[in-house]
C-alpha cells in the first residue's frame, strides 16, 4: 500500500472515460452463451483500477442479478482464473487472503508475510472479520522463537517514520549490531530484531552504511552468517525492502521465473499486489538489474490468456 502523500507509480490507474455500466455489459456478453471472449475480459479487468473494478462488480450484480466473480470462476480456469479473481479483490482483501493462505501453509511463510510487511496494520484491522481469528493470534500459534518475534514486531506497524536522525545515535546502533553479531560468540538476535524491526527507513539506511564502514561487512552478509532458517529469510527480506522495495520485488519476480519452471503463485501475487503501487518502478529495476524487460521474461515463461493478462498489467512496457 502506498504511503500517505506519496504518488504511486503503478501500471494500472483509473481508466479514462470509465463507464461501469458499459464494462459490466461487455463482461456479460463475453461470458454469455457458448464460448468465452477471454480477450475482452483481459482488456477490461487489467486496465481498470481496483476501485473501478469494484464498481463494475456492483453494476454487474445490479444489471444481471449475477455474481461477477462466480461467473468468472465458472468460465476461466487455472492460473488465468487465479490472476483474474485476484484482481477482483480490493488490494486490502487480496493482501489479507494471501497472508491467510501463507499461515495455512507453513512452508509458504518464508515469502508471503515478508512481502507484505508494510501493510501489517491493515491486516490486523481486517483479518478477524474475514477469517474469524486475530492475525497476531494466528502468527503466534503457527510460528515460534525469534522468527515469531520479528513477525509480531512488524505486525505492530509501529516503525518510526522520522526522517531526522542523530549521527551519534546512528553510530551507536551500528556498533550495537556489530557487537551483537560479528564481535560476539553466538548472536544476540534481540538486538537485530529491535533495531531492524522498529527504526525508520532513512535512519536504517544510514545505520547500514555505518555498519559497513566499521565492520567491513554489508549487513546482509552478517545476517546470513549469524542467523539461519526462517529468521534469516525474514530479516534479509526486511533489509532488502528498507534498501529498496521496488528492487526487492524485481528480484522476487526474476527468481520466480528464472531457471526451469515458473513460480506462478509468486508471479501472480506480486503482479496483483504491486500493480497500482510501484510496478513501474519494479519494471525499471528489473531492466537495470537483469538487462531484460519484465515483459520479455513474462512472454518467454508464460502462455495463452494468462500471459496476455500479465503483459497487459505491465502497462505496455517496451520489450
């Protein structure tokens, strides 16, 4: 979710001259009778903003007395269906559902909660009404140890947002991190969790620079050598997001498609959740880091209507 007062750089924006009535009628026409006009579905639902899609959903029910999402599910299938149905949720509903799914599948926890750590406060407010269980209660029951603690810390959404900091305090925290890891026999994980989990993003960027200066290591190197398992994965993800959220997701998308096979769940999750937030910036980082456009990699790794929908969500990025 975008920060207050910050202009988003998503690829999907409000469609000009939008008419919910017209779009609802076109979608009904695309699914009525024999066969399905998947191209019409892709064109409409991947070029309208979430708020506009919600209006289409309501107008569809008003005009035809039918549930648009249920009709889409009956006409589509597989990865294409999952992508389109994901787009029919509000950004908040989508984030909540993905986190809920991650908590149901323990092995998925290494990616989902960290991808959405910036919106934990909104998940807290909405999960009970969606799933009848408090989010923090779910995390505490499904995780343990320092991994549980970092998730609970992030869940409080209480990170300092100040952009003003004292250089002496920066040096103090960098030194504390150094002493808690590289200079200590064993690791004081609590120091890492408290500093990385609560201090402001601009402040932490300075701490990481100072840490490199005094230790000769990037903070990621120390985390990798001093921690392990889910805690290591979580801390590394948070640090990467502190450095650059778009770069983190560019790397996530690249890893989802490189090599044999495609991690479609991750590909869909990032494309849906970032499409109205910063997907343009993610595309830029993707090209800068890997020398190819996100569109070109999607084109080579996917197919059919699923591919067409993903390419449309890239916003016509040059290949």
